[in-house]
C-alpha cells in the first residue's frame, strides 16, 4: 500500500510544512468549487406498501410503509463525482436532513433519511434501508426469496493519512473504528400501539456492512446482522433497544480511496391480496462515525441532542382553519425528549422561539440551565420539567387570513456547546389555512379494511368551533405493487356525532359522484370536491367525514403512526355497528372548509411548503441552497433568532456566511411553488 506523509528531516522540514499547507488549502478550494458547480434537483417519487403478517384483526388491517429518498434529475442515480476524498473524522447522525442522504457524505440515494420510522433513536434523525429503490419502486429482483435491498455508501475517505491537526500517516495501530447504532423494523410493543412501526426483517434477511479494498478493487463483508429478531427481545425498554456496533478497520483497507457501505437483504411476504404486498424488512441506522485513536467499546461522545421531532402547539390538530382557531386550542405544555450522550452528567440550556411568517420572533421561552444525567450510565433522558415539559404561556392572535408560524426548539450544552449542533434544534411549522389535520403529513404505514361486506365505511371525527361550509376532502392513498391501489370506487360521506361520540347511523351527506382512488405523489393528498357545499350549522359541532367503499378490495390509506387519534376513528364492516379503531395512529384524511377550499387545493402536507436542502450545515463559509421542486424566482432571506434580517438574495443558490458571527440563523427560501424555513448553524 502506498503511504504518504513521511517525516521530514532537519533542514527540509519547513519547506515540507509549507508545501503540505499549500496542498491542503488548494484541495479545500477545489472542493468548494466542485460543490458550487453541483446542482441538486430532486423529484418526488413513489412508495409501496406491505403486509405486517398480523392476522388478529380481520376488519382493520395495518401495512407498514417507507417512503423513498429524493429522485435525482435524469434517469438513474448520479453520485457525487470528481470530488476530493473526505478526511477523518467521518460523522453523520442524519440530523438536519430529510429524504435523500447528504451528498457531501454519501454517494447513493436509496436509503431514506427521516425522523419518524423508529422510536427513540440515539439522536433525532435516522437512515432507513428497506425493499424499495430511490424511485419508490420495489427493487427489480424483488420476490419471496432473498433479494438485495438498499445501499448506503460513503464517499471515498482518506484512510492513508490525516491532515489535521498535523500531517501524519495512518495504520491499523492508530485504532481506526467504524461504529453505528441500528434497530430492525417492526417497532416496539403491541402491534396496535404507535411505536409499532415498520416490518421486522425475517430470518434470512440481513443488514450487511462492507469495506472497500482499493488495492484489490473489491468489497469485503466485515459484519452481517441477521433478521428474525423482534425488537421487543433486544431490551425490555424501547429507548434502550437500539444496538451498538463497532468494527476495527484492518490494515489491508488503509488507502486514500477507502469506502464503507451498508446494505440489506430482503424477502417479500407470500401474500396474493391486491394492494398489500410491497415494501418490507426495514433496518434503521443512526450515529455513524469513523474515527481514529478510539476504543471500539466507546459508545459515548460529548453531545446534547433532541431525540424526537417538534410537535404542534395545538391540543389536537397539527393544522386547522384560521377561522376556527381559539386560544383554548392551545396546549398547556410541550413534550421534549432531550438526551445526554456523554459519560457524565452535563448542564443544558433550553429555549423555544415562536416566529411569524416573516421570521420575526413573537414569543420566546427560557428554560434556564438544568443538569441531565448521562444516558449511557442511567438510561434516562432529561427529567427537568422546564426542559422536557415546558409550559406554553402563549396563544396565537386572532387571524384574518391563512398564515403559519414556526416553533423552533434549541438545546445547548451549558458549558461550551458540543461539536454536533445539527441535532441541537428541531422545528415545527404551525399552519392555519382552510383544513383540519390530525396527521403530520408523513405516512409511516398503510390503513385499510378487510371484510366480505361490499359496503365498508370509515369515519374520522372533527370539531367545528363555528358554523362553516365543508367543500372538499383531502385523502392520501398509498402507492402499491402494480398500482393495485388505483381506481377502487368509493363515496365521500359525512355523519353527525351521537351523544356517545360515535358516528350516527344516518348520513348527513353521501356523494352522488363515485370517486376513484388515486396516487397523487409521495405524501401529497388528492382533493375530492363534494357534489355541493355542505353547510355545518351552529357552533361547537362534532362531525365525521369518511368514505363508503364500493366492493371489498383493500383500500390502502396513509397512516401516521406518530399522532394517535384512534379514539376519533370508527369503521363499519359487516357487524352493522360502528367499531372504534384499536390501531394507534391517524388515518390521513382532511376536511377543507370554506369556499376558498375549492381553489388551489393541491398542497404540501403539514410542514415545509418547499423541500429545502442547505449544505454544509453547520457551515463556516459558503452555504449552498437547493430545492427539490423545479421552480423559478428563488428568493433567500437570512434572519437571526431575534428576527433581524442579515441579508436578502435573489436568484442565487449560494450565500457566503464567512463574515457573519457564529450563531443560529433562520434561512427562508421563497419560490413560485411556496416557501420554506430552515435553521442554519454558523460556526
């Protein structure tokens, strides 16, 4: 193996130092130019569903789903090309990204970066490997037998030497270790509970780690983790179920073109029922790091982080019509999960901020400083109530038009901060538009009814605080194998609520139109207008919206596992009685109110209006901005947390932040498709 970085002797050491420094900065400049030239345009792609294997309920059927990563422009995947190799340390805990893996670190796109596909990750964010490719389609050789699933491959890494804090050669004696945490799909707890997300890999399925030997131009498997193990058996506490793996890198792999990769082996369920079979066998990965001079037994690092994403400030809804909002809709407290990944207790500082559409701060909360125990030693999160359960002493003002707010949560190591600021913040977009929503816009599963009846019904309860007009309903139907979930007939129905809370047996409304199921895009709702507007008289009215299915084919509706509204969900099959759902989660259906709901109804789910990517984040200099949608008139604004605007940029995809003081900033991107806001850390 070729080695660089030999020691320099006496009179030549200063010349050598100068040359090494010059080469280093030339490489940095080249990397910056390459990153500037790269364009990232993504298209939203499809998802497919699968059967859980749980047959205890013959009427309600839940099917796991994993959405794909973003689709690169053109045909096939385009990896990052011609960029210089990365340098140690390599680290990614998948915080601050969503959809596709970070192109600065990873060279492929089939793994899905998310915050919701497994309970209690080590820190917020994870990568999920499953049975669908980056286009959301089953891998080409998918079948009942074992077949290759996703691959998550690092970009080339310099493993021959380090350049900082000084230039030195690397060997196996320097204890170079790759470590990560993993959790198989299938969730934790009873199958009907919210933590039961995804599908458990079966025996014969596996998660595989490979190292690349540049000298032999060959990938070598260094770790194989077999499926068939229920998550419940990994630990009796779900927050301790994530498994830690550390692999020492052998001498034969040391080169300036080292790579590692994760891949999984899958197998489809043997089920012939239309609309069910599809995605399967999820593996979730978090906190991937490749470092030197480190013990394989070291699980800890100095890192204070959020574990779960931010949630709505409303008691029930994730979004609601602005005309129906009242102060009593507000929560009284927020639930946070904050972790200390260090080996000793640390002080933390916690704040949250509420920002209006212009990024102006309208409210802030200071939780002060509190100690948090080391998770590694005690297996617990922050317990101080003013951090993990802070009060909400704020209510949104009366609104005269649709608007949104951003709730930004920030936690810090109380001493000097840590080296992982991306997981120190989480944000939620609180939207007040013309629709009610219980779900967060992300389908972790599919929901449907099975019965011999040809008139199955599904209903979900909502509350109108004032008289209004119901004009249309948004429904999200999952994409399944061979478009089996397309074209199934149904009617839209509305029921009043009985005194016991169940839907009335008599209908208020049943559409004359026969609608058909359709897939309108990944996490994009299809809008179905009523035959005629339905006036809901009076105030404080409970009503149910839903569907009456024609025929007994399985309709696969999106199902959000992170918000439990089973107490508001009822179904009717062949029992001639409404049954309350026993499945923890939310069926993805939304009523739209007011005549404005008939106009411009195709919208993004609750969350960002534009899919926004900013890199590198954190940054010390040039920041690159990309949106997933093809759009025009990109307008960028940069604010601090106090609402002060630092800059306004039109028609550019880069911002030089080198002269700005280190802080947390809010970047707002506006296009002809909408707008989005992202937290940017300037180091």
